């Protein structure tokens, strides 16, 4: 195992805050360099990650009974202390959910801080709520990744 890669794999610690319902992804990536030279690449929705947070099963479609939605991405060149935020957004597709919360609603926010210099993968997951018989609402979703309040990358997915 490459010790340099290993030391950076936990560069960002994502802390779960609140969970709502519904998410699924369709592949679509966007990456922009930051003013500090940092960049996010290889943003991918997946059903699992390896020990270095690299995606094992990339997908753009999740079933309604998925245990979690996982977004893996590679951070490069951001300074220590940079704040990372992941917004999970319900785009729409289920009339019942749209009637309750509307379209294009942020349904989950997770934050973390870059703790080491260099580059490496990290991942953020949105687990299914621990409710009996809960299933994710069908429709389109998106995860948007921000660094220091600037949008750096996004990926879309779908729940069917």
C-alpha cells in the first residue's frame, strides 16, 4: 500500500449533520480549480468504496432500497484548513415528494475540514434512514461539493 496515498485518503473528515429522505445519481461531473490552486476530480456516485475511498461500483442509478448513496471524489492541492461541504439535493420526479418539499431542495448537508496537504480520495455517504420499511423516493438527485463556500464539483444520480 502506498503510504503517501494512504496518508491523504483521510484528508477530509465528513461529518454527518441531518438526514432527510430521497437520493439517487446519474453521472455528470464538473471540476473547477480554486483560487488556491486546488481541484476536485473523479467525482463519482458508487455503492461502495475501497480502503482509500476510491469507488468500487460506480453507478448513476440506485434502487429505492439502497442502504446508502456514496459520493467519492479526489481532492488535490487544497490548503490545510479548507472547509468542504457536500449538499445533497432532491431535484424532482416524485409528485408526492414534490408536494411535500418542492423541487431542487437541499435535503442533507455534510461538512468537513481538510487536515493534510496533498491529494487523495475522500467520500461522503447519505445513509438510508433507520425506519421500518423505508424506501428512497424515486426521482433525480444531485450532490454539490463546495470548498470554502465555492462550488467545485457536482454529480447527478437517479433513484428508480
